[in-house]
C-alpha cells in the first residue's frame, strides 16, 4: 500500500459525470430494462449483472445482458431499438440526486472570489439522450458552458476511447484551459477533481492524472464491498497495468462518498461564498 499523498494543490477545476452522479438516470436505466425484460418474462436486472455492463460498448453490453436473461430469440440491435423507445418515455422524469443542486450553486458562486472553480461536464451520454434527460433541468445545467459539455459522441474524443480511457476528462480540461482569461496559468490535471459514480469513470479520472470523488449507487457499492481500495486506485478488478497512468492502493488521490450532500470543500482548497 502506498503512503497517501497529502500535499495536493488546491482544486481549480471540477469535472462531472452525469448519469447516476448528477441525476438519477441509473435507476431509470434499470427501470427501462426491467420494463422490457418483463415482456420476455425475464428479469429483473440485478446489480450483479448491471455492474458488468458498465463501461462496455453498447452492443457487447446488451449481448451480455441477453445471455444473462436467457433471451436467445432477439438480437442486440432489436432489443436496443425497443429499449430506446422506453427510455424516451422515462428519461424526462430524471431528477437531481441529493446535494447536487447545492454543490453546483456553491461552485458557481466561487466566480465571485479570487479562487474561481471552473466546471465541465464529461458524460458518456450521446447528444440525443442528453437532451431528453436534461431539457427540464436547463437551469441546473447552465453552470456548464456549452464548449465545456463533453458528451459521449463528441468529435473531440477519438473513436473507441470512451471511459475507462482518460480522453473525455483530458478533453474537458483542454476545453477549460482554452477558455481561461489571458494571462491565467493553465490548469494541470492534478488541480482537477473528477466526480464519478461509475467504476469505468473512476478509472478514467485516475488515468487522466486527476483526483477523484467516487459516489457509487448503493447497489453498486454493495456489489464491490471490500474492493473499494482497488477501485479508488483506478485498478478496477484488474491489477494488470497497461501503458496508461493508474494509481496504487492507498495513494490518497481518490475518496468514496455516500452522497454529494455536505461536500467537504475545505479538504480540496475550495472557498465557497
């Protein structure tokens, strides 16, 4: 186990995932799958299978789900088409998760001071789904400037480089740095704080060289009970390192929270008003 790093610079940028972190769409995804699975007398989806779907390419994830549910007579493409119809009906019910609205208001309020916190969104949701999920939450999402909203189909992300690759968070940081006032020093990865609920997102943030706050769904947290240290290190369930940067267990770069309520700003050098 590593010695925890404690001499971090103050956070200058906060980069947010969306689904299951800002809004309750992870539960809505589960609901949509269960509605569709029930039509095949299958399901309901459990976190043991759902946790294995996260971070996989869509076709691969649906194939795995259909195999788990023992539904051989439908293709992943047909299942996905039916699922999208249900999602279009359910996503407009998305709501902010506890603590989110206050956290975003507090971070936006730092614009009044000398230590401004820059914000960006980094979500795997494609533009079409993003609009359906957020069209009734426009005011909340206004804290993210248009060019600092990095979506899953953003052309700035190379094909095949979604989470757990670090690209989405590096692109978000680049977008922030490109918009900094003249003369302001560029923000470094270690001055960024990534907010994530999913394990692939935690790995992406760690690989980007950023600090991470992991706020998993209770169901996911229960599924990975006892494995939290590896997740926070960016290792997932696999300790075999690739060429991309990852951490070591106990290195102090990431922490787990139950919710975003009563967020510890001082710990990250964030001054609120």
